[in-house]
């Protein structure tokens, strides 16, 4: 079997904590020049790619600008910095819970994406931490939904990232979440929800479908009060996209502030930071694969709908 070689290191530095884009020129096409391929692949609009070539923004492995009429060579790489979209700053602090030579554990606020993706580039936990801690090699060991607050684990050394990612893949991290949702006295808790969840590319919401179970969540009631709200402890045994949100909705107690489960007619526009999703990644526990230390981290955040429902609801 032919082994695929690793790409060469990037000749471009990070910009504002954001890695440059790397493009590998694939085989099987009939492009005569690098420009022809990038115009088709990037779909950046009329004249954008040509202007980038004119400004020397595409570079090869040697760091030198690539000319637009350079011959197309399958298997070679091109790097460039994508111009990030305008972003509304997320006006909440990103707290550091733990930092050592191997890992950083951050307590992420609601509305801040974990890693650069789509329309969220600079306003992400990873980009912020790289800038603030001056750690360009920092990488995420896992992801937390943008709308969910709480603990996220980052790795300092790229060579060690795989060891920490494997912990999550192999379900050797105990994750505990907290949520505020309606209280239903007829709902027998604790309970374990088992279902198959499907999240298709291009669709915002995941859904439960028939088939082999791939999502398991234990739901416990911590306490409830007279205004009809409950505070819940959620213990996912698997890590499907939106799993806890889907399972709470399936039980008939959707998490407060959730724009997808159940769907609302008019989701809040970008930049509307009122009524955040009342879901918090409260705790992470695991054995460090590098040092052997037993880690137990807890978020110091609170859920606004529980501490002050009127304030959260804007009443």
C-alpha cells in the first residue's frame, strides 16, 4: 500500500491566532495552472483569486509567492491567509481553569465557538487563547457547541494532541453537564436515554432516527422549584452532535434558550447575546495520558435562568 506523506510545515505564520489555509493540489483533474484550480475550488468571487495572486498572497512550501500561471502539479501544497469575515465580538470573558506545560483547560462562555469554523474565526476560544497566552501551538482536544458554556481542554504540544484526543474518542473522559429546563413531575428520573442521532451536513438540527443506538445520556434531576423550572445533571456516555439537547427535548423538557429543539420560528440574530442556552459543561475528569495525573476540573459558571430567571428572560 502506498503511504501518504505528511505535508510540509507551513511557510506562513499564524495571523491573530489563526492558522493559514493549506490547499493540497489533487490528482485527477485537467487544470493547466494553479490559478485555474484555485478559481474553481475556492469560489471566491469575480477577480478575488487574481488579485490575491497579484499581491503574492499564495505561497508554496518554500515561502515564495506562487504565480498564477505556474504549472499545476498534483500533490503539491499552496498556503494563504483567508480574509476573515466581520464578526461581532463575544462580550464575555474566557476564563483559565488550569494551565501546565501539557494542557490548558478553559471555561468557555456561551456564544463563543471552540475553534475557527464558518463565520466564526477570530471570535473563537482557540484564537483568543493563542493570542492571550502567546501559545501558537495550542490546539483543541475536543469541541464544545458554540451555544454551550463550560470546560474545554486544549493541548500545548502538537505531538501530544493525539493522546488527549484519544481519551475523548475512547470515552475515557467523564463529562458532566448542567442544564435548566422545565420541571415535569410525571417524568421518572433519573433515567437513561438511548437512541440513534443523525446530523447531516448542511442541516442545523440533528434528529433521532431508527437504527442502532449511537447516543446514550443519563439524565438526573438535581432540584426543582415552584416556578416550574428544574436543574438537571446530564451525563453523556457518547458524544453525538447536540446529543443532550436532543435527548432533553425528546423527554419533553427542552433546555431553556435552545433555538433548535424544539425549533423556534425566528432564531435570535447574530450578535443577540440575550437568553443564552442554559447548558453548561460543568466537569471534566480523566487520567492524564502524558503525566498519569488524575484531573478533576469544574466550571465556576452559573446558569442565569436558575440564579435569576427574570434577568435571563429580560423581564
